[in-house]
C-alpha cells in the first residue's frame, strides 16, 4: 500500500475517458488499496483513478460510512435534485455550487467480479456522481458558474 500523488487540474489525464477494467488482478487490487490510502491521507470523500494518473474505471469513496470501491461503475437511476457546495482533490481550494440528484443507484463490480448495487443519498449521491464523471474526463468545475470562498460560505 502506498500514497500516490494526486494529479492537479491542467494535467490532460483528468480530461480523458477511462477504459473499463477487464481483468481483476493483483495490479488492480493494489491500485485500489493505494487509492484508498491516498484518499484517507488527503481527507477527501472520493478519489478516481485518473486523479492518480491511471485511465481505468475505478473509484474509491468514503463519506464516513466505510470504504466503497467502484469498478466499472454506472449510474442506473437518479431521483430529485440538490444544489450544494462541491470541491475536488484535483482542484485545491476551489469550491462551487453544483446541482446533483438527491438519490442515485449505482451498479459496480466487486473484487470478485460480482455485480453490486449501491444506493446513495445527498453527500453519497453527490460523491457517486462526481467520481463517476471523473471516469469520463469531466470535472465538477464544468458545472460551476462561479467559485466561492469556502470560509465565507461556511459562516453563512
Ligand atoms: Zn474530483
């Protein structure tokens, strides 16, 4: 397990479409382990493989309820809408309001290649959307009209 360097905005790797994982092997598992280490070290809630320079459809998320590993994830259902502040480990100190579904259902593979279903609401729904967009080379900033000062915003 190791901490990997988080790629910052401006690097092309963040705007490319990631390839599906075809073989679940030790290389993928150790990448997932490293991504989890890197996520916990960063203090963020989600990290996608392109953020550590790897163009594969993998993400890790933890909103405080335990680690979720996503392998070839897909959003299969969305419901509602919530506008809230969002940030990204690849865009340090950039925060902005983004509309996301209040609830999403996600299909993913687990490490054994089984289909697993996750349901997320609010922050978890937001994290699913944000991380899965990374796999298509989309950054949350493309949804933001104006970035905000997070310290001022939290005082409100
Ligand atoms: Zn991000």
